[in-house]
């Protein structure tokens, strides 16, 4: 195994599983409760947008730049949801693939 691959897997398994346990819960909610996950994402995205706007007010002096920033931040919330939806489906795919592999290896 390549050393860098081993190192990155080790970092991912140790650090991210401890700090980002809420991501697994969020992805589980995406698969089970679509409406609730969309609502939660919209509410947290609105708070995120408000925070970014409040932090960037002193630095943005033109209206078109401000509008583009708002569209970009709003788009990042949509990308966040779509990314975690795809990753949740990928986790289900990996579990199914492992289950099939285990069944075939028993034969």
C-alpha cells in the first residue's frame, strides 16, 4: 500500500470520525427524513448566509459584488446538501457491495 494512501486513511479514520460525528447523523437524516433534512439545511444555510453577510459588509463596497457574494454563498449551501446526499448514497452502496462480497466469499 502506498504510504500516503495509508496516512490519509489513518488521518480520516481517526480525526474526522471524532470531530465530525454529526456528519454521519446528517447523512442518515438525508436518507430517512428528506423534508426534515432539507428544512434543517435551509435554516442553517440562512444563518450561514446571514453570518457571511454581516462579516463581509465592511469589505464589500459595490452592490454587484455583494449580490454575487450572496449568490455564491447560497449556492454553497445547495452544494453542501447535494454533496452529503451523494456521499450518503455512496455509503449505502459501499455497505451493499461489502455485503455481497461477504456472501460471495463464503461460497
